[in-house]
C-alpha cells in the first residue's frame, strides 16, 4: 500500500509541476528545459517499449 500512495503522490506532484510550467511564458528557460526533458523521457519510453515488444516477440 505504501508504494501505491507514493506513486499517487508523485503523480499529483508531477501534474502540478506540469501545470506550473505550462503557465510560464514560452520563452522562459525553465519551460524550454522542461520541454527538452519531456522529449528525452518520451524517447526513452519509446525505446523501452520497443525493447519489451522485441523480447515478447521472441
């Protein structure tokens, strides 16, 4: 149950942070950094998804 509570807390914190970043002006360095980080995380998630799919197909 502790892990579930932690996951929920982290999810809520991430959502609140995303809302705060999106409210910033587009030329704000923090928003640009957040966008770059989000792109890297998305790329890593796609790579992991592909690897899992390849392992399952074998």
